[in-house]
């Protein structure tokens, strides 16, 4: 009596290959998205009018940084 054992691999791409490709693609996509945003930002001239001793305070547009500007001399 003889027994024949056959095995077959599933067709397609291995899961490891997909994971490796996705691990490399995440930083590439993140950089591709950030680059146009950085290129689109422009510097803005800011003119404040105040008197000596005045203080201007505020927050950045993303609300992550606070600023305070003290007028030390001059007048309007």
C-alpha cells in the first residue's frame, strides 16, 4: 500500500511581502503629503501698533504655541 501526500501553496503574494511593502510605504506617503503643505506656507509680515509698555498675546493657528510681544519703546 502506498500513500501519496501532496501539498500546494496558495497562489498570490505572501503576507510578509505585503507587510514589508506597507511598512516602507507609510513614511513615503507621509513625506509626500507634508511636502506640498510646507511649500504652500508663506511668511506673513505682521505690523502691530502700540505704545511703550503694551503687551500683545495670542496663540498660534494650531493652538500649540503661545506668544507674547512686549512693546519696549516708541509710540504710534
